[in-house]
């Protein structure tokens, strides 16, 4: 009986020891919660190349569409990207101005001859700041946190620290110091060595760069409270991989990162594995067709005495009869009195270089009832202003009403029209309309898009006492054009 109890006692001690072992192990293997790695940009870097046939001086390049380079078209390049083009140490930088097609990229300047060699690389790096957030479930006084990010494996022709995008991991060149690392409160940043990790089934061994945040002596991290490590700041950030050769566009490449917790003795007490995806950016295109609206109306020009042509200038008795397509002076005041009527012109366009409005007359004002000789009509001549000739171009001239008959116009701007072809837009300068379409002249213009600008065309007629009796008529043709 005594021997039986002696046998049971070691068994009980063994069970207690095993139980204690598993209890301690479970404490040291509690994983972090809500772990994530948020990238400021998950866009692939671009790593393409040039075939033969590119010409020095051209402001565009043809891309190699074969399998010679990881990026095989222009689909992951965008307007404004900076691209390095060249071979070896002969790269120059260019700005992408437009994407002509999947094979053609327009640049801001002509390509240098040393950057047109077949086999030259075309590289646009995309960097990402990694914000690693997690909720610790255990603590270790004076311990540390390590963020391990996948880098290019050695021996495959890629270098993880040369600033050139790799296909198999992130490039670390731009994280040159701990100033680019932000640690949780109380922790100090350091950049560790590289390490290899074997994961998966079948097992795959890969290389990782270690970034570490170490707590001060005796300090502990909070438990069940979210904290973060930030790898990168500003332009100092990890360079995203390029697509791998043979990668299908739109299918992300997935990379592993690891978060490890260690104690003050350097022992790793927990490792948690996460995944991040990198993929091409999506090109969104749309076309806004050019728009142009142009109207001629009688707004503000139908009241006798109205000042549509400027302060101190009164419209004549025919004002109530003015419409968008008729200017009816009616019976003219004879002698040294000016007959004045007006129409409003309004232009709206989305043309990036604005608009131009031109005008010309079909002919001088012709008497439709009487002729000076068979087949030759009397005319009311175009104005010569105060001293002739007063031309249909230039800045216009002063026309103080004298005894000479004439017909002309001025411009009075009312809504920030950028430029009239007159010396000013206050209605005080006059000139005749050009005769015929070949003499159409610019009367209004603006150098950018506008949501509506207006100006008054102020028509003026003087008829002296010797002007032949009768009804006179002409036509004015306005043309508005969007400028590109």
C-alpha cells in the first residue's frame, strides 16, 4: 500500500508541472487584437522600359509592350507623374503630360538622346507611409515592438535599398533614419537588421526589414488600448513594389508583414502575421465637350433716356422698338444730334482660353427707296469719327457730333469682360464696322472660361441736313467662338 502512494505522488507532480507549463505559455502567446497596416498609397510603382525606335527630341515615348519589363503598358502611369528614363546612371527626369494610348506617353519636354536607347527603363516610384495599429493584450516591462516588412529576397537580381521598385517586396532606401519612424509613447525608434522568416504550407522563406520601437527601462505598454507605429513621413517612405512579370492587371499582389513583441531580455514573446495588397491605380476618364452660349438681347436698352451706353449717355426715341434681332432708329434727329440705341451681348463658355466675338456689316447703310443714279443707292456712310480715316480696327476714336453723316458703334462693358478691341470699354470710343466677312473684327474677348459676361454694343447715327431722304438699312453679323 505504501508503494502505491509513492507511485501516485510523482504522477500528480507531473500533471501539476504540465498544467503550470501550459498556463505560462498561454500568457506569453496572447496575440494582439485589431491589427492593421494602413498604407497612405497602395498603388504599384511603375517599372517599364523602351523598345527600339524612340527618337531624340520627341516629346513622347513608345513603351515596350513585351514581357521584358514588369510594367508592360501605360495603364499605371498618370498625368503629373515624374518618370526617370535611361540606362545605368544616365537617367533623366520627365513629367507625364498625357497618356496617348497604352503604348504612348506624352512628356513635358523632348527626350534626350541618351534616354532613347532600347532597353532603357521607365520608372515612376510610388511611396507609402505605413501606419500599423494594434491593441496589445499583454505587456513586458522595458520590452519592444517590431514591424517587419517584406523586402526583395537576396539572389534574385533585386536590391531592397537602391530606390528602384522591386517586384518581390518594398524598397527601404528612403527610410534613411529613425526620424521617419513614430513610436508609441515612451518608446524609442531604431532600424534593425534584415531577417528571414519561413511561413506557409508549403513553407516559403522570405526576407524582411525590421523597424523597432523599444520602451524605456521599466516602462510598460497599455493593455487593451489601441496604439500605433508609423513607418515613414513626408517623402521619407517605403517604395511600393512594381507588378511582378506576368501579373494580371487589376489583380493585387499580396505581401506579408509581421508584428512582434519582445521583452527586455530580447526574447520574442508574440508574433502576429498580417497581409497588405498593392495594385494598379484605376484610371477614370471623362470628356467635357466644349460649350458656348451667345445671346443678343434688349435687356436694359428699351427705355428712352436709359444709360445702357454709359453714364450721361441717353438712348434715343427708338429704344422701345429694340429687340434681340432688330435695332429700329425710326425717324432720325437731323443735324448735330446723335441718335443712340443699344443691344446687350452675353457670352458663356467653358473653353480654357475663353472666347472671341467678332462683328462685321453686310454693307454700309443703303437707301432702299432712292438712288443717286440708276442702280446706285444713296448711302449713309460709315463714321470717320472726328478726323478720318476712322478705321474698323484699332482702339477707336473720339466722335464729337459734327455736321458729317455717319454710322458707327462703341462698346460699354458691364460684367468684367477681359478685353475689348477698343481703347476702353466705357462707350466713349467709336469706329465703323468692317464691311463684309473678310473685314470682321474682334470686338470682345476673354482669355479663360466664363459663366456669363456682358457688354453693350452702342450704335450711333448722325444724319446731317443734306443726307438724302429715305429709309436706310444694313445688317450686322456677330460671331462668337470658343478659344482653345
